[in-house]
C-alpha cells in the first residue's frame, strides 16, 4: 500500500477546483495533469491523475452494482454525474 502523506488528503475546495479543471482541460489537452495540478494547487500531476482514476473506478463500481448509489435526492442534493466524466472503463493508459 502506498504511504499516506498530507498532500494525499483532498479538501472540498480542492475537489471542486479539480472538477472545474477537468472541464477546462479535457482529455485532448496537452499536459492535462500538470495543468489540473497547477489549478488545484498543492498536488502533483501524478496525484491528480490518480485522483481521477479513483473517481472513474468508483463510478465503474457504482454502474456495475458493486457499490450502492448515493441517495443525493434524500440528502437535498440534486443533479447528475458531471458531463466531463468518461464512460467508465477498467483500463487506463
């Protein structure tokens, strides 16, 4: 298991900036992960790439029934999955 450092913890603000940066820097953007990391602040390109991979893996588990869907409606949260997320795939390049 990888060691846990302070930089591995993500704040709510960093997650929000991360989501916005994924929209701004789509998969065709050169140096995407460096640009996302710069936008988020306090994270390396490798950390933001891994954060994205974990997000996609979570979505894949939800879509395949391995993880229950969160009941956002009952929590007062409305909306759908962000449009910047790809169709989940278990393989990463």
